[in-house]
C-alpha cells in the first residue's frame, strides 16, 4: 500500500491533525489515557532544553494510519552519551499504545524514515503490550536493527469487576478491610469520591501534592509531584484529562483534611490506578487497601469492567491489587539498536555486558551449589 509520510516538530501547532489523531486513537484497542493528546501535549511543554520532539505521521489517502511522537534525547550509557529515542510521555506514562495501522510495507517504510530523519543509536519503547498489531510492528523493526531486545517491564495485576464483588472478599483481605474500616470509623475519617472537572482540578491537585510532599515519596523525591518540571507536566496533563472527564479520585478525609488518596484515570471502563500517597502519621489505618476497595465498589455502581494497577515494580511489587487480581497485563520494553556505527557499538557493548553478567551469575550460583547456566543475550 502506498503511504504518504510526514514529519512535524510539535503536537501543539496548527499543522497537527488533531481530529484525525483522536479517531486513530479511538480505533486502537490498546490505547490508554497516556495516549490522550492533552497528556502528550503537557509532556511536550515540559521537555528539557536538551530534549526534542519529532512526530512521524503516515497517511493512507486522507486517513491517518500512524502517529509516532518521538522524544529525542542524549542519554549516558557506559560512560558515554548516545542519541536515544523514546515515545513521548516517557518516563511518566504507565502504559502506551503505538497508534499504527500500517501493513508490512508501511512498517518497513516507517523504520527507514526514522533512520534517515533521526540518526540514533537506540530506539527504546517502554511500557508497551506485546500483542496484535504492536507485536507485528516490533518483529518487523527487530529485523532492521543490529541488536534488539524484548524484555518484560512488569506484570501488572488487574481485577475484573463482577457480581462476586458484591460480597466481601474472603480470607485475610476481609480481615484487613474490616480492621481498616473500624480504625477509620474510630477517629471519624470518611471516604469521599471525587470526579474533578476543568474548574476544580487545580485545587484538587494542590491537595494531593501536599499529601505526597509529606509522605515518604516526597521525602525521597520519587513522587509524581517531585521536581518543578515533573509537577508542571502532571498539573497540565491532569488538567487536560479532567477536562475530558477521565480523572477519578478516592480520598480518606478527617474534618475536611485529606489523609490519603488514590488517583486514577478512567478510560473505556478501565480504571487505571495511577498514584497513591498517605500521611505517614496515619499509616496504621490501612488506608490504601480501603481506598482500593472503594475503587471496586465505585466500579460496581457505574459499570466499570476493570481495575488496573497501571504499572508496578518489576520484582517485589507490593501493590495491594495483587490480593484481588483476576489477571495480569505484561508490559514490555523493546530496544532497537540501529545499524549506524554508534548503534553497532552500543549494541555490541550491551551484548557483552549481558554475557558477562550472566557468566557472573552462573559462577556465583555454582559456588553456592545451586548450579545454573548463563542466559544468552539476543
């Protein structure tokens, strides 16, 4: 099929086909709130001075068949700086879909356009699902690479809302929920649901940011409101998402003061549980589990289909949805090293490092009497 390719340097200009993008997003089953144009535009507005944006569009006649906004940055690896491409939204997007309806010839042409227009050592796509159209794209692009890697980022627990949720959960979860409710009731704390709009989101984000700053996330500087650039992105992005009716919050309050919250995004009857924070002096209340149960109750009342943890740690995840999960979503990171000299060098260095790391692991296992074989790099 004959496609027309086009490069733009902004999602915010009058040249960007906003309506066509929204239609392409609606046609993509894996699309998430982090593909929302308002979220991506907020990401663009908060780019660092050493970062750039290039947007690849592909047209099939008058129909938009591809939109790939690529973040261009210089990253330090192995003591040197390399040109690396990410999908716009990295690293705050929990799950993204590649908005692509190209056939095999179109995928090959798109990769050639990226190589020609954006010379790079590494194209890395984080937090993507490996299924359907996206799998075909990854496999095609792997063939254009000097080295490629498909690596799990995390297994995200999800809970399918059903009539079974009309009853209390069984076992240890039931005991912990009842204890949390009693402790909250003993001090007069109450759960409140919030659906902010464009007018109310700013004040709400002020409240959530204050709780996070006083939590362990604020102390360690790892929260979504940590740092001026990140906070500006979150505020602008969630303002756009709230204006679209996608933001949901459950809060535990005492005398009008927020003790804890869960911040979520509702998209196509799937609630993405994006962020949690609580005041450390009330940690013993068991608030997180109580608010997660409130998500499920809210979903039952409004007909949501899924509660989705959105993103968790690769190993040792402590997300409380693990206790009630009915399935999981595997998110992956695909790395494509180019055939340019810098891509060849970085890919070779990475393969060598992987082999050395696997060899060391095998030697350590052998010394401990556990045995083990090295895991070959792709």
